[in-house]
């Protein structure tokens, strides 16, 4: 085909124009402004679809706390004559900031996890609790978790290692403390519950809640236990006897 052919030259010019346009678009997409624009757009969608709903749950207490801080500032930043005092204002701001940091830290680290665990325990114990008759060992402390005990069980005697064993936990619970105070006027003590497992091998009827989920670190939690010691020969008789016991 002749290079001077007008149609060929037009096609070549069109291809060149397309290449230049694509190069400009690629450069524009890789520019810092384009990256910022994409980030802003993504953030906007994230806020509208998800974060705004989450913020709606916290906006009311945040607004109330901010209103309280303003009232406290106006109350303590004035001198005896009711006039604003810069030193008192600075001291009030410092005290409010210090309290906010302290309060926020304990809210996130302690209060919210405690409330979440209380709610989970209350729902799980009342809605999902189950009872079973098993052969148990004695409880042992869980390393690195003070106040939490681990106890292993199996469904028949003798135990067949991992094919028949179940790992239970005994731990403190604010919900069980509340229930124990109402019923017995004393808190719930995990150590005293562990005292039901009196020997190296026990036939026990237990009430528990939760499931064993290895990758999430979840274990069934024992809340009540009635046990009798097993010496081997009396295993079936002991399990039959505790099966008839009614848990409180």
C-alpha cells in the first residue's frame, strides 16, 4: 500500500492520536491528584454506606459529653466575681483533657469489653446453655490467664485421647456474679466451682454454654457441676448416678 495514500495516513494519524490520548490518561491516573481523588471517592462511599451508621450509635453520647464539658468549663473557668479567668480556664481545659484521656482509655480497654462479655454471657447462659454427663479430669490453671481454669473431659471410660475428649474452661463472669448475689448473697467463685472435681477422674453432670472453636479461641464454659470420683471399675455406675442429679 502506498504511504501517500490518504486513507492510510488518516488511519495512522488516528492511531497516533489514540496512543497519545491513552498515554495522557495513564499519566493522569498515576498522578498524585488522581490518587487523592480516588481516595476521597472511596472514603466518601465508605462513610455513606458504613461509617455513618456506626457513628449514629456513638454520636448521641459524644454530643452529651461535649455539652457536659462545656458546662463544666463555664462553671469552673470563672472567678469569684463571675468573670472569665485565663488561669482558671487553662486549668479547667487541662483537667478536662486529662479526664477525657483517662476515661476514654478505660472505656475502650475495660468498660466496652466487660459490657460485651456480660451481654454475651447473659444471652448464652439463658438461651444456649446445655447439660451433659462426662468423665472429667481435675482443673488446672491456664497459663497467662489468671482466674481461668481448664478441665478436660471424655464421654466414656477410659478416655480415647483427642477422638473422644473435650476441653472445657471455668472462668469468672460478671453476669454469674450478679446471679449469685441475687440467689446466694455472694459472688461467683470459679475456684469453688472447680472444687467439685474432687479426684483425678470424676463422673460429672455439668451445665455449660458455648462451643469449641479452635481458631477463635472459644471454649465451652462450665457454670454448674456435680461430680463423684471414679476408680475405674465403678465408672458406669457413677455416670448413671450423676445423670439423675438435678443441677441447681
